C-alpha cells in the first residue's frame, strides 16, 4: 500500500453521475488513499417535504445520483478494488421515504394487474445523530417510534467495462444499486475491476433500511462518506463481496429472486473454499449449515441477495484477500 493521501470531493448539483460507465473521472486516486465524498440522496435533494411528491418533482433518468467516478491508479482488468467504508455521516437532520405508483414490492404494475397503483405519499424522518435514532411518524394517525440510525451506502460500484454504461438503479457484477444494510461503516467491499482505472462511484445513502426494502425506498439521506481504497493486483472478483470483522458475504443480483440467491451462495461457496483450502463440497456443506441470506432489495431491475457466514466458523484464511480488510481497518483507525 502506498503512502496515504486524503482527497475531499464535493460535487456541484450538475456534477452527479447517473450511470456506471460513460462519465469522465472527477479525480484520480491511488491505492491507499482516503476519500471524503459528499453524496446526495436518491431524489437528488428535490424531495424535502410532504408537497414534494417524487413522481412530480423527479424524472427519469435523473434518479439515484452518484458521486464520481474516481479513477484509481494502477487498477486494471483482472484486479480487485477493495473499498473500506470508514464513516457514513448524515448531512441533514432529516431523511425521506415514499410510496409512488407502480413501484415497490407490493404495488400493482402498469402491465400485469387491474388493481389501481399505490398513491403518492411521503414520510419525513427526523435524523438525530446524537441520540442515534431516526423517528418514524405515521401519516394517518399519531403513532411514532424511534428506530436505530444505521447509515449505509445503497449504491456503489465500478464501470462495467468497454463502452457499456449501466443505470445507477441496476445492481449487477459491477456493483451498482446493491441496497444492502451490510454496506455500513467498518465493512470492506470487493469489486472486480473491468477497465483501466476502475472508475469508482457511490451515492444513494440510507439512514436505515429494512431487509428487502419492500416499498423500494429506504430512509433516504445525503451524506459525507469517508472511505479508503486499495488495489489487489492480479486477483479477479466476479461478484461483489463484503468482509467485516465478523463475516464474509457474497452478493448475487438477478431476477428471479432464486437466481440471486443461487449466485450469492455459489460465490460464497467458492470464496470459502479458496479462503480456507476446504474441498468444494465440504465448503458447500459448511455454507449450507452456517450461512444466512438477508435480502437486499426486491424492487430494482435486478434483485439482490446476500449470502453471509461468520468468520469464526472458518479455518484460517490463505487467499490473496488475507489481511486486506485488516490493513484498511488500521488505515481507517490511523485516519481518525
């Protein structure tokens, strides 16, 4: 890892990207650098109160803006980019969530059902970073409840490669709109590099999100997110992977949901076998009995499923990933 440089990036309103691929880099970074990145919410900051209905103030394709892309020096196809989330800090004392027509897991669709679409409705959450809560308030009664503040990055990825550009709403092998609550401070995300410079971008943070993101909208917030990057040379990563102090996780993205489940578990079995030296079927058996499968989202063009296993159940690691998470965690501690 090279000497650390700290880079701060605050995009202007017209500098956000809406695809992975197809945008020029906003900055060049090196392996070992720390980035402090301002991100906007999925609505581009246009939804601020009950009168700002997303279906009226937002328009496609200008949803889910990401900050970047960042050109990572020495990142080449066949490498892996490790992204360590150091901190995710809300920039406002409020966040928003919504329902709107023909979107979400439990709504009618314009093509396949006779039922009317869901109505437009907005919920504004108080975000209290001191108390560590977000406050839900019902819109049709006086019920309210405090939920834990658990900031996460919903969308993070690299360019798909070649001349391809993918909407930031789509999750796939390059990352994208993964929408898993496990992408929080302390986690390291591994992404396969598809083109020179990787072209990392991120945004769409949530103050919290339930597994599956049933209505399709978390508690959407703008953030200042701090992360460290490292290039792992000569190590390919086919599907996004997450490592924390306690777990390793693989992410599958596809439709139907069962395919996302299969992809995540197939990758986790392969990772477990490579990490530990276990025979593939022994790794399959261990994952079958020890793994969990939280759902990321069931609303996007691809669904996401996370396959996770606790590190305490695994033999000592031996792969080229070994120590990357720990090095980046130490870098994060030094940064603080």
